[in-house]
C-alpha cells in the first residue's frame, strides 16, 4: 500500500509552508486579512485535479501515439453557501489542438482519466458534481 505524507509548518499571518517530497509550497488564506503569499488549500485541490487528469490524458495520448499542442486545462468550481464550504459543482475544461481524426482518441483519454485512472477526480466525485468538456482549437 502506498503511503503519502506531507508536513505543513506555520510561517506567518495565516500562511503555512508545506513540504511534499523534496518540494516546498506556500499556502495562505484567500480571506482578508491575509498577506496572500500563496494559494489557498481549496484552490490547491483544484490544481491537483487538473494535474491528475492532465497527467493521465497526456500519458494515454502518448501511448496512442497522438500528437497534440496547446493543451490547457481550466477548472472552475462553485462552493456551497453553508459552512464548512465545500465544492458542489466542478467544471473541467480541456482546450487542445489536435488532428480532427484524433478527436475520438482525446475523448477516450478523458473518459479513461475520469472513470478509471484519476484518483483525485474519484475523490471529488464523493462530494461534488464534475462536468467534463473538451474544446478543440
């Protein structure tokens, strides 16, 4: 079984420095008053979702020998009104330049990430509605 461990050390104001493997990351509150020296923990969750599905999609496209350029993933999420505020709706949008003949392969790669490989999206599915869109440039 794989075990993940991180640390988070108080820095100043409301900020923490998290150590993930050999990488350091500053987190801060997005609510005033704050120094805003790093992203909020909730927004980092969205970045993790984009990174997880992006890594899956690129890996799958490479295995299918599909060439692409200009891949961008946008994630937009809406929080609940009640506290604790959690994400209730999350839209994941892929913008990609890809040969028209390879578009079905891109759709398959996104579905495989969504339904089989991306553990972050599986976790998000426990509490939010996820919507997936592909825009071909």
